C-alpha cells in the first residue's frame, strides 16, 4: 500500500486539496445548521440512486455531510464545542503525520467505499461511519493521545478506539444488510491502510509478552532464611559473636538425628568408649 501511494503521489502529488478533513467537518456543520431551520434541504442531499441517474450527481458527495442524530440546541453546543474541535484535531494531525496526499486518498477512499455500499444496498448513509473511521485512524497513529470526553473525563485514544470499534461492530451486528455493507466498506478501507501497522503492533505486543514471560521464568526465587540454630548443650546461637555451630548425626549420642552443637561440644559430646 505504501509503495502504491508513493507511486501515485509522484504522479498526482499536486492534485490533493488542503485541509480536506476540515472541509468535511465544515460542510457537516453547515448541513447540521440547515437541519435546525428546516428538514427540507436534507431531501436534496441524501444518497438517492434514481435522483443521481437524473443528473443530481452532487448526492454522491453530500450524503456524507448528513449527521445521523437529530439537531437540537443542546446538540448544536455539543457539535460545535466538542465534536468539531475533536475532528479538527484529527484532520490536522493526519495531515501532519501522513501528508496531504495520503490523507486525501484515505478520506476519498472512505467516501467512495461507503457511497458504493450505499448505492448497492439502497441505504441512505450519513457522516458518522466516515468520521468514526477517521477516529480509528487517528487512534491507531496516536494511541496515547488524551482527550477530554464531554470536556470532563480524560480518555486516551486507544480506549476511544475500542469504544468506536465497539460502536461500529454493534451497528454491523444489529443492523440490516445495508448497514453491515456500509460498515464493512469503511472497515475495508481502514484495514487497507493499517493492516501492516496492526500486524507490527500485534507482533510487538507478543514479543514483549514473551520477553516478560522469560524474565519471570528466569527470576531467581528469594532464598528462605535459614532457621536459627542453637547448641544443644550450652545454648549458643548463630546470633552470638564468634559462634561456630556444627551439626552432628552420630549414632552413639545423637542416634542418627541431626543435632546442633557449638564447636567445643561437637568435639566432646560423644561418650567415651567403655
């Protein structure tokens, strides 16, 4: 994929539009504002195969500007202060990381993929699947980046990615075939760009886990403390200065049982022969 994009960029590197993600966000905001005033403009923007066949080709693009939630004043505030700001950060970061050409190609691939899926299944798509895939892309590139969920709760992007993937998976699981097709198209574009990165991440995680397992297996177990010894005759212990304790198992006195003696009693404790 990287070689293919590099070849395309050498040939068409001057064509990409600057700030394409930002333009997508702005257009979605405009549609959202129009929906607040009247739902009528929405009818001219949806993905309608018959209308497209009669010349309304703008619908091939405008359907991705339609939010999938009903507009309200609270929704406007949430959209303007949280969602737009977040997506703006995503767009800027993707262009800084990938460059303009690759970012444009990724966004256009998402739009084309979801549009084709919508046309084949007759589903009126929205911007949510496209923007959710942008969130996944950003989280894959910057997993430790922290956002403030609802402006209050700190959340790292790797966890936001799991929530987003769960949301898309839920849509695909409980939704009808058209929804599954659209989510599948977006997922295919995501994997096309990030398959190699995901494989490297999984291999790196497996390598780290194996290394941790080896370190755990090689870790030396702590030596248990030796029991405190005491001479059976005089009571001298290991704690006494100069103590030199021995263990005897003689048959004459100790009867084969390990018995502790200080050096002096170890030499003299045996009974003299009769």
